[in-house]
C-alpha cells in the first residue's frame, strides 16, 4: 500500500503542456551542435532566460502548483542531503574520469556570485526545467528509463555543456541520468538539486585542500 506521501504525489504535466519548452531546448541544442547560433542572432542569446521563466508561466497558465515540478515540503532536507551524497559520488568519479584525459579538473570560483550560481541559481533553473518541467512529462509519456535518458541527452547538449567538449560531456550525460533517476525515485526536486549543488562545489573544496 502506498504511503500518504506517495498518494499525494501530483501527476506531472502532460507532454503537450510543456511542448513550447521542449521545442525551444531542442532547437537550441540543434543550433549548438550544428554551429548555427549565428542564424538566430540575438534571439539565441535569450534561451537561458526563456528556460527560466517558461516552467513558471506554464504553471500560471494551467493553474498548477510548484509541486508539479517536485517542489514538496515532505522530507525536503533529507532528500537534499541524500542528493549531496549522490552528487559527491558522481563528481568524484567524474573528476577521476576527466583527469585521465586532461590531467586536471575544472573548479568553481570562490567569489560570492560563483557560489550563489553554483549552489542556488544554476540548480534552480536547470533542475526545474530539465527534471521537473521536461523530464517528468517525458517519463510519463515514454516510461522511466526512456524518459530519463532523453532528458539527460537534451540536458547534455545545451550550449553551456556542449562547449565543454569531451570528456566532460560524458560526465554531464551521466549526471543527467543520475539527477533524472533521483527525481523519479523520490518524486521531489530536492535530491537532484542537492546532487547538482554539491557536484558543482566539490572541485573547489578538493582544490583548496590539495593546494
């Protein structure tokens, strides 16, 4: 028998409801991979703003609550903590994998703007859009693993990730799978947010301890 929490888990939005955002990010990914950014000019540069506001505009239009994207109070802190553990394992493996090919790792800067972006802003935007807004409807439509894999691929190919090149793309794709699984496993955004935030800052912690 499902727990009271599981019984109150809201259904994700339909794929039709998120189609504008899905088409937008597919266009952005395609233009990035094919090096066609110049074709769209300044409109292309607005994609990051659009993926930030589209999920929330959609909720307003359909009169839904943020719980549709996994913003739930139940066990939020515990979910965030378990996500940090998962994110730490992923980032540790990622750093080892990348160092085999590049002899080092990237790090998050220590200034206040970088910390705010790494722990709050980037996870807020990307976890909301790729896991809650896009990923959950894909899973609902196509099943758990097809939906998780598709959202992970879409996540990996957007401009900020594509520009990092191989082998970072392989690590980012692996994180997309992990974050998608965490979201689906716990039906909450907090585990994937915790994984994203801790994965972002762990290289900085390691760098300051080693140097």
